[in-house]
C-alpha cells in the first residue's frame, strides 16, 4: 500500500497477515495531490499541488525523479500515456495537453484544446 503524507512523503506499508512494515520511500517536500501507477505497476507518478511531477520506481527503491515542473502554467493533472510506460501526459487549466518522456523528463509534444479544463 502506497500513500503520501501531507508533507510530501511517499510511504509504503507492507502488510502480511497481521504484521506490517512501514518504509519511507521518498521525500519531495511538496504536498502530493495524486499517485498513479503505470499499467504494468513498475512506475508510480507523484503529482504535487504545485504542478511538479515525479517518477518513482518501487523495484529500484531509489529517490523520486523530477520529470517536469509546470508550476508556472497552472498545471492540473498528469497520467501515464498508454500503452506502455514510456510517456506521461499533463494538462493545464488553459487546455494545453503536453506529452513527456518518463525516461528523462524530455518535453515531446503539446496541443492546445482551445478551452479551459477542469478536473472532476
């Protein structure tokens, strides 16, 4: 079970029978608004309230890697672009949809929807 604390800490609860173990996986020092697993569950996207997206790979137990910082563009949400785990897509309030590489955070493409966007 993965969850985030208010302070921007990604925590893992390993639960087996009546026993559990708590592990702090990453501290990104920004409140995390959402967590999304990739389709094959090898990567986890951490989206902050401030518009930053991090990637965390549970099998590698390393630090969360900053993929993009869209804080200046009224960033709303991000998710994996399927099929596969190589890309993520983000959207801003102004309706700009952006595609990013999950390998190194490289910006690849964008399209403007021409309308404001809301997350419901």
